[in-house]
């Protein structure tokens, strides 16, 4: 008997044929796949914070949207502490970075405005732009001069609204850094707002882990997003910026208004993570020791170089070869995942190596030794 959804089955079979079929896999092996950069997710720090929060009566669930009865004191304490830590007028806690980006770009840019976005911006930003009313145009990845060219063209064609420049501080699949100084200069010159997604820089970059944009975050034409499920070890996201923008999101962002509030217990965990960044800077320093070690070993053992962050992409190109190499490395005991389109552009399938405090230096060295052998045998 034919399946009830033949078109879906055909689509899935096409993915299998191209080596792009995805399936859930359990955690197994040494961690080279997570975004738990500071090793906080399973730490005694957050376990103790959870126990303490439950002991003082912090609820597990919110029970409703923030604008109804779901607004808990832990949410508001976190937002006040986050605004102070990241140096902004206000902050808004949301359920996740994807939801937060959707809220930002579907709500803040108005009709007649332009969202000028980096060509490799995250999928959540694309979804937010699709829901919004502003015009959208891309610029070449990491190229502030091209951003200026695109913006100038839009103005010459009659664009008169507000420009919003959307970038990631650290790009999640390439691990490279946005040219924030040049983009900030462009935003100032053109009266634009710079929106910086700090998802992969929070906790890792900047003074005490405040992110790459921490020195400009206080400026009125900067909005930053800090996700809480990566280096902070919990979940959720913090949108940080001018109070008027935060209040606009509270009043108009459908993803905020109509969503059940994040767990108050989770807000308490994020508060504890922010406190850990401030009270234990040695954790970030140890993370960077591991990152530098990984970068050095990648060059020494595999001839791979040019990395700028804790994310080390090993671009293979072909989808099936990428997955075969990932499988081989998993067989050696490393949790390494293959990344394929549409997550990355066609022809750039890769292993995305993530360096965290969960993995010791000797394991990092052993992994690159095994990777060198596997890459040589596959050549």
C-alpha cells in the first residue's frame, strides 16, 4: 500500500540520494559538536543555581504569556541584570534566539525601511524579514564596502526610510568575525541601526564575555542579541538595546505577545550564568587556551589555518564525502557532525568543529591526528 504522503516520501528519498537526509542522533563521544563553549550546561554552577532557585520557590513553568500572568520576578531581575551587564538601556528575555530574531525583524523595521543583511545571516533573521514589512537586500559576506554600495544604491533608487544593518558577530558555520568597526562607521554615516547577533560571541569574546559589540552596545543605534543556550549553558535569548525598541517589541512583537513566557527557573539559571562570567573570568580564559590549542593543532597536523574563533570549519565540499568523514570520526569516538546545504551554501559541506571546555587538550590533539589520517586516506 502506498504511503499516505507520497510527495513527502519522494522528497525525503531525494535527500537520501544526495546525502542530505537528516536524522536525530544521541550524544556520543567527545564533544566537538555543541555550542556549550564554557562548559556551563552540565556544570555544578548551574546545578547548584537550579537547586537554590527551586528551594526559594521559583516556578518551573510560567503558566502564561508575559503580558498575562506569566511575568515572573525572575524574568524582570534577569532583564535588569542583563541590561546592566551588557551596557544597554533595557533588555527583553525571550524563549530562544530564533524566536528573538523573528521578533526583531518582523517588528522593528517599518514599511519603507530597508534591512541590509549579510549574505550568510542566520535562517532566523530570514524568517523574521519574511514576516516584516521592510524591503530587504543582502551584501557580500563580511564586506562593509559592499554594504555601503548596496545602501547607496537603495537611497539613489528613492529609499528614504530607516536602514537596519543585520550581522552576526561570529558566524555560526564559518567562525569568522563581522567587521563591526567598519559597519558601525557606516551606520553612523547613514543614520542606520546596527543589529548584532552575538549568539556565538557571548561568553567567549569581549570584556568578561560581553560579546564583540560590547564597546558599542550602549549606543542608541545599536541593538544586540545574546542567546542563552550556547556559552551561557541554559536556554532563551536576551534582546538588548534602547528602551523604546524593547517596549515596541513588548507591545507589537507577535512572537512575544502570543507566546508562553520562558520558564522562570530558566531565567534564574541565566542570571547565575551571567554572575559566573563576572565572578570567574578564569573559565573564559581556560576556554581560550583550548581554542588556541585547537587552532595550533589544526595547522600543525592538518595544514588547516585562518580560524578566528572557537568554531573551526573543515570544508569538504561534497555532501556524501562530508558525511562519510563525519561517520569515520564518530567511529574514533568524537562527536563531530557534518553540515550540509541548506545550512551552508552548495558545494561547501563541512565538518563544523566546535571547541568547548568539555574537551581536554590531549583529546583535541588526538582528534586532529585522527582527522589528518582520515583526510589523507579519503584524498
